């Protein structure tokens, strides 16, 4: 995707890096359920400040090529936490080395993968714990819920910037996880990926002809894309993190068996369709949750509109990261 003409800068500044960085492990050894990796020394640090863990990528000069199946702009960075922790929220930012915020369209994605825990949504793959794209929405789980992150597990952090951005020096990105206070009671949630585009890297070979690591080609005019979905577990969804690109008008998750729309997410966009944000009320969060199951048929839907006069190529995605507890929702 290329950068749009009217990009809105982020208001937030960069995260101040403090304390001691965790070392990178570049030995290439088998780490449980391995994901595609890059070879080389990463320009990435992990820092700790109170109940926050911040991964900082860069600086790197853009544009930068995408490498590997997960489209990384920098070599992957593997780290371990100093103790068992529980993630209860996260946020991201993109900026230059001097702290100047950059337009959100610079960021293609940040991925955080637990290499020692198997994914519940993608068979024989490591667990995708969290991530963000150009939406860079803040995630805050309902009180009492979180994602467990064990001290002995190796986590891999990956960043990708867009190919089409203007030449820019010393670009950086950060991903900050909010952790529960030590000893706080927290119910563990699983993380489940769904999307119209292919979300499991082992299935990338089955992408549509018009789909690449940038997403599904968005043609001029209105475009509706759908993908069938079967869940591999029964769960109670407490939080849904949406991901989309420029020109997206709608992302939805529907239970086709029960004829029920479970999620309907509409972003704010510019007049030309450039993505602005998902407002808080468009990001699902509810301690009561809604149920999904392995029996019913589901469908992911995304709608784009690319202005007829816009000659620039574009690719779209319509994804959710579903944070859910296992089994049925408690009776209300």
C-alpha cells in the first residue's frame, strides 16, 4: 500500500527508553513452534518501566524491503521476560529517532509471537500474542482478564514498514505492553486470529491470486470480500482488536448458522478513504462477552471503496485478534 496524500500525524510522542535491554538470541536454535525468521543482528531493544514492557524497533532508513514470509523490515528479535507476566493491554507508535511522530500509514505491522506456545487458531504454528498495523489502536482488556506470558518462553518481535512511504531517515516504531500488577488475580485468555485475508502463515500458499503479503488487491469502486470461517475451539470473546488498511469501510464477523452479526467495525476515514482511526466505541470490549463455537459456520466480511480516479495501487485487510476465554460464556 502507498502512503495517502493527507496523512494525519500521531499526537502521541515516542516512548522513553529506560532500564536494561534484554539481549537478542540469534543462534537460530529450535524454539518450540518455529515461525519463519530472518538471519542477522536485530536493531531492536526491550525495556522495562514499572508494569510496562516496551519493544523499540530501529532506527532504519525507509523505504525498506520486506523479507521472509512475515514481511519483516528488520531482522526478528527474540527475547524472554524477566518473570511471569500477564498482558492486559498494548499500544504502538511510529516516529523518527528524534521523537517526531510519523503518520500511521508508515507502519505495516508489528507482530509479537510466542514461539513456545501453540496457536489455537493456526494448527502447528506458534501463538500470535498481539500486534498492530496502521490503525495503532490502544487495547485495554476488561478488568480481571489478560494474556499469560511465561518467563521461560521465547517471544519473537517483528516490524514491517510500508514500501511506498517517502524516503525517510531514522524511522522507529514501538510496541508497549501493559502488564497486570504482580500478584493481581487475572483470568487467562486465548488469542484467536480471523480474517478475510489469510492469517496463518502456513496457509500463505493458498492465498487468492489477487492477494500478497500486502493484502487483497482493492480495485476502484466498491468492493466486498468474504471468507468462510470455522472456529477450532469454543470460546467467549471478551475483546476484539480490528485491523484494516486505507479505503476500508467495514469489517464484520458473522455467525451464518444463527444468522447473527457478532462484530461490525466501521473506521473513521478521510474524504479520499485514507484511514484515520477506529474510535473506541468501534473496538469491542465486554466482560460478559459473546460465544463462538466449533460447530457453526462463520464468515468474515470486509468492504472497501477506492475512488475511481485514484490511480495508486492498494491492498486491503480485514482482521480481528479475538481475545477469549475457553468454553461458554458464564450465564448472565
